[in-house]
C-alpha cells in the first residue's frame, strides 16, 4: 500500500506544480485575468473524472493498479504535450470578435490541451479513493502532503528550468507514479531511468529555457524578438523578465510586456546630466514627471524610498539631485540582481552606489520596518501583473493603493516630506489618500495635494504630489516652471476653485449622492477590499463630463476595456460563471440520470452531496482569504502564497492521518473537527490585526514562522471532515465515492469564484465568516448522514 500512497503523493504534487506553472505561463502569453479563467475552467475536469467514475464505477474483478498506471502514463504524456501544442496554437491565435470561427477553434484547442491532463489526474484520485476507501485517512494525508510540496517546489524550480522544463519534470514524476501503481521493481527501475533522462533535458539546456511562445505581441515585444534584440530571459517566480536592447536603452518587459521598465545608459556623471534638465529628461528618463519630487528636494541630503525600483530611473533621479540615502525596493528579485550585476556598468552602477540600499521586497512591508522618516516616497506606476503575487488572478488586488497604505506613507514622511505617485485614475487616488489622511488624524487635505496631467489627452500616469506641509505659492510656481506646459495643474492646492475635483473629494467622507452621481467606482479601496482597479459601474461607452467628475483619462481607460460592447475587465468572471453553471448540470444531473448510484434510492443523497460540496467551497474560501489577510504581515506575495497554501495543506494532511489515531470517527468525537475549524477561525478573525501589528517590525523569517504556527492548527482540523465523510458512505452503492469526490472538487473551483465575488462585494472579513458558516452547515449535514449510516 505504501507504493500506492507514494504514487498518489506524486500525482498530487505534479497537479499543483503544473497548475501553478500554467498560471504563470498564461500571465505571460495572455493576461492574469484570462489565466484565471482558463485554468479555473480546466480545473473543472479534475471533478469531471469523478463524474465519469460515477457513471462507470470500478467492477469487482477490475485491477485498480493497472487502471491507475494507465491514467498516470496518460497524465504524463498529455502534460508533456502542453508545450508543443500551445506553441503551435500561438501561430493561429485570433481575435475572436474579428475572426469568430478561428477564435473559437483556437480557444477550444487551448482548453482541451489543458483539460485532458487534469482529467487524467482526476481519474487517478477518484479511482484510488473508491478502490481503497478503507484507507482514506492515510490516503488523504498523502494526497494533501503531495499538494503541499507541489506549491513550494515552484519557487526554486521555475528560475532554473522555466515552466517548459517543469512540464518535463511533471512527466517524469508521472512515470514514477505509474510504476508505483504497478508495484513491480523492474518497472520502477525503468521509470527512474526514463525520469532522469526527461529531467536532464531542461537542465542541460540551461541557462536557456524550453520556453512557451507568446500568443500576442504586448507592446510590440514580438517584433523586437524577431530582430534578435532579446538579451536575457529569466522566469522569476513572480514575473517572467525579458531584457531587450532597443538600441537607445534596455527594455525590461515583465510577463511578456504586461508591464515595462527601462535601464537607461549612464556613464556615472550625475552633474553633467543634471545640467541638461528638465529639457533633456526624455533622453535619460521616462519623462520629467519622474524627476519633480527630487528636483524640489534637491541638494538637501534627502532620504528617499522608491517602491518598485525596477530599472532604476527613480533611484538615478534621486542621486542626481543629491540624495543622501535611497532605499530602492523591488518585488521581482531577478530585476534587482540584473541591475546590480549584468547591467550594473550600463546603468552607471547606480544600484551599487554606497548611498543606495537596493533589495527585494514588498513596499509596505518594508516601510513598516523603518523608523527614520523619508523626505520622498515615490511610487511610479507600480502594480503587479502576476496572479501568484496578487493571490488569485480574477481581480487584481493592489495593497499599495488603499486608504491604509496612504496612512502608512504619511506616517513615514518627514514634516515637509513629499509622497510622489504616478498612477492612473487620479480622482480615486485623491479619495483614497484623503481617507488615509483622515485615518492619520489630519485635516485640511486639499492644501497638501497637487496633481499634474497631460493637457487635453489621455494620461494614464498623472503626477500626484502630496506634501505633508501645505504647498506654498513659490513651490507651485517652481513646479509649473519645471513642467513648462508639458503637464498642467489640474488639482490646485492654492486655488481649489480652479481644480477639476470638488472639495468633497478631499474630506475622506464622500457624500452618498456624489458617489452615485459619478459613473465609475470612486469610493476608496481598503485593505479588506483592495481592488483599486475595479472601476466599472456600467457596460456602456463613457464620455468625459466635468459635471460628473469624469475626466478624459478615466473615460478613455474604461472605454478601451470594451470590445464590441463586452467589458474585457469583467469577461473572465462572466465566462467562468457560465462554465460553472454548465458544469453544475454535468456534475449533478448526469450522474442522477445515467449512473446506477444516481438512479438508485438511498437515504440522505442530497445532504451527502451537499456535505462534500460545502467542504470543497469552505476549504478554498479560507485558503484564498488567508492569502490576502496574511499578505499584510508576511508582505512578500510569493512567500505569503507559499506559506498559506503549504500550512493549510500540510496541516490538513496531518489532521487526516492522525484523526483515526485520536479516536475521531463517525460514532464519537466527530464534532471536534468542526468545532476546531469554527473556533480557531473566529479566534484568528478577531485577533489577527493585533497579532500582525506586533509582528510588523520583525524579520521576514519570524513573520513566516509565526504565520505558519497560526495557520497550521486550522489546517489540522480542516483535514478531518473529508475522510470522515468517505467513511460514512464507503459501503454505499458503487460510484458514490467518485460522485462525492467530484462534487467536492467542483465546489472547490466554484468556491474560488465565490470568494472573488464576496471579497469585492463585502470584503475579506465577511468572506471568511461565510467560509466558517459553510463549515457550520457541513457539520449539520454530517450529523444527518452519519445518523443514517449508524441506524
């Protein structure tokens, strides 16, 4: 039985590793929200395998080992085929609205390519749980342990061999799993040799990758690659990084061009460059708006924090204007290393300057460890295109643009310090900062805010300057001269009557009638609902209208997201919801109509299916909510994701394994898991803010360790209800276990969609309460079905 268990663990490890790798791939070849949609829909096929097993359950004379070995081999083969098929489809990708037939065939090809491997994995899980249900507590331990390992191996493996290489490794693991299922030594030896050969292919190809092709040309990246201007590619766990030589500068393309930064050539002579400013700004920087805060604080030995240092133009601007110290914080480790090593000389060694502390980290997390205030905090168009960094790809959470974030900024600025932001939708930035200002116990906010915007055109990077002391006429005049009409003052701190926004925007307390009047979401995002980019109220084309405070830039940004009347910022949710409705019919009614277990009468059928559905939804609701909650204390998104998922899965596996040894079964002590989940969940909900506050200044390793200790008890209890349910129904009709496993998997995926909807509507706090109520419902349902089983 140990080889069956080990094969199950390898299958679970492979499934999560492949899922996360493909999410990263689709972040690059498409976008993060489309990655969420495609992978979510493909994951339905894990549960679909359970439906097939329900319709055609194992016969008493069948050989489970041979069946498992067959599906494991298919799983490995189809996983390896993902790479060449997706690369082939990249050559025929089409705009579905311009070429509907080609686009539909292309989309079908993508979906099928991803769905088949997950279906094969689902057949392995449903077969094992059905054939060996008497060992479910031990088997569930191996399943969850494999998944826990799968979520962390991505961190070291992705930079080394890339997602293409990971698919080779996944195929190798499937071969070993297949041999484990057969249980014969010679097959195991052969599989180990074949696995070693497969893994050696991407390893020997290093440092180049067996890579995926782009399915579109974000910012024209394909044309540069076709001209052989690509210099370096690094698959960082956060973002894929391509560095392209554009002849005048080095372009750092994040996730295939979803985001951009530049390394400008520099000989190290700051004084020489400074003499040509601001007229020569475009030759050495993105534009003069990068420089303005540093110009205002010039030669004051200023202390500067750059959140999202990327290619270094903000850091270089600070040094050029005489900064005494610069903390340059960048989320993607590979970018920090490239700028400090490979491109150090090209960039004038700015990140190697003794005045610069260049490090990998998350801005707010780093900020909380700092005691000395800054004279400038600068954030230039900083947000992530990574699904893993955001927690899930359905909605982009942005913890740098919440009211609590602005409170943090204000509390870490000197008495005359400047917060310098370049980010789209400045009206919402103003309302968010106003609430943060109010939270910090300050008033009279409008006198502290100056906003510059390109005149008469769409400007997705307006310059927002918030000064801790009121702006003076001399300072405003100095800024106007610096911009020289290149940007105009649209929010005037000296003459509010000349501003585009009304005074209510600066109060931190927007009137309800004003919120309803504005045709996009203007209310400040909070850490509990950090969706700054969730702007749309209506599915219609918008026209700029000063009376409703809709400026040109906001209207055009929202209109660009409409394609033939379809909001592309929402479409992934619509399609995922439609797929969920379709699959719900498949998962529930197909077994009811076409399987013997569905047609046969047995007591508590609906409560049994509902019980396992609650477990699937409750587990994923807690997991996704915890990723967002613990982001505040751990800070670094990748570490947060890995810590939360690993802690829950490892804890759940341990709980499943020990539940029998602790005497927890369907007759006695069955209440303990549910009481533990609800009790520990409520305790964390009530105490996490206080605990996090105590940990904020601690080293990252301490914050991760404490988070692990806080999460793992909850995971321990969450691992018990599923095997308890299997023990209740294991002697029912053939196919029952496969059916409930399918419903559990289906509602795990559905729960992910529900978590998005709930977090947007009511926030993470109430989403977690909904998850705990789901487990309460599961406890009531379990009591119903266990009584029937015991009678």
